[in-house]
C-alpha cells in the first residue's frame, strides 16, 4: 500500500496495528450501497468479523450470505463492534444516521462507547465533518473522515483511494483495516482535511468527464473515428482514468453506473459551497455542476457520472457512438 503521509511514532504504530488485527477486531458497517457492500465484503474476506446495517434489507441479506451478521439499527451495530465504518450518500444522511438529527431513532452515537473510532467514508461537507468530530470528541470517540474514490470497480477490487482527515495515531491504529479497502491511504491532515481533498478529487473527475465528453462529441461532429481518437489521445498528455476506463463505454452508449451521476452532482454542490466559503473561484466546476444538474433533471441521475456526455450530445444534436461488428 502507498501513503503520502509522514510516519508517526513507532510505539504508537506498533500498538495500533494490533488494534486492527482481523482475528480480534469486529467491524460495524453502516451503509451497504453500491460502494459499501463490496467494501464490507472485502473486510470479511480479509478475516474481519463484520456486522452490517442498511435501511433496505437486500444488501444486508447479501452480507449475511457472505458470512457477515446483521444489526437491527445503527446503534445496535455500534454496540456490538470495535470500530464503526459508515458509507452514506450525503451530509444529512450522516448527521441523521450518526447523530440522530433526522428520523433515525437509534443512531450510531447511541451505541458508541469511549475509546471507539468512527470511520466515515461518505463524501460530505468539511464543516459538517468538523462538527461531528467535535461532538464525538466530547464522548471520547475518535473520528476519521475517510472519503473514497475509485468507483464500484475500486470498491470491489479493494483498490480505492482513501483520503483521511483526523489524528495520525488513530489512522495508524486502523490502517490495516483501511488497507483492505484501499490501495492508497493518505493522511491529509486534521478532521475535515479528507473531505477537502475529496472535493478536490471530485472537481477533477467532473471536469475531466465534461472535457472528455466535449472532445468525443466534437470528434463525432467532425467525422473522426471515435475509437481511434480515444486510443490516440489516451497515449499522450490527455491520458487519464476516464479515457482508459469510461470512454470506450461512453461511445457505445453504456452508462451502467459505477458512480451515480446523482452523487457526482451532490459532490459538486459540496465543492462549490466550500469554494464559496473559502473564497476560491471555481468557474469550470460551476459549469460542470450545471451540466450535471441538467443530467439529473433529465432523468439520468442513476446513470454513471460519465453519462454527462448525454447532456453534451443533447446540446450538439447528435450522439457520439460507434457500432461494433457482430
């Protein structure tokens, strides 16, 4: 595994490795969606005992079929485990499920005890993260904000990039667990820094998706061979994850979700709100946000985030497609 952070004190690291030993650590996993279920499954495969909760039953049943256990509520999960991982859609979901500020009668916080750690892999507002960290700290509970990137493929393969905010020693204590779910685990700074870093990630992802979409639609309008264009520019300075992993699907009209456009739209809202709060202009991000808004409003929110090309196609009055030989 790779890590861009500085090593912490060796004594802390030695103690912390034992704290996340699969043979002695039970993990609670709250939020078993398109990302959460494969992440929890990888923990099971690595030897961790996992107790899961989701508001819909089907993913919990799948987790149980794979060797996990079911919790009756977020609080019930927290009561039975050593560390809790959450993977939820947005800031209100996290404050509801973790703190009980919404309609959740048995939130995670009711089952936490002093000395525990909550690892939140959701992508939410940095300021909300800082508030949650403060409330948990008053209970003697540590928070690591650890948003993830890599899509469903990365979650399944255990190759996610995990951007962590929080105490370095706490990260060391749970690094073995995070290493199961991610290929790159980076300590980005104090609480909230993981979310700031994830916002940076989503800015680049969204703007890249839009740029690739524009390029492919332009190539179609100009009569170029789309497969040849993708191959050619992938090998040069424009080479990127989207060209390698999404462009061949995009030009075949395959927008099966690896990461929902709904979530990309939400993440861009978080980024633009944070940009305004910190006084950072985001002209390209704001335009991308509008294109994703159009995508969601046109009923494409459950498509892959690369499906923003469909909005560019609507603007161009054409579809950038290739037809494979049977």
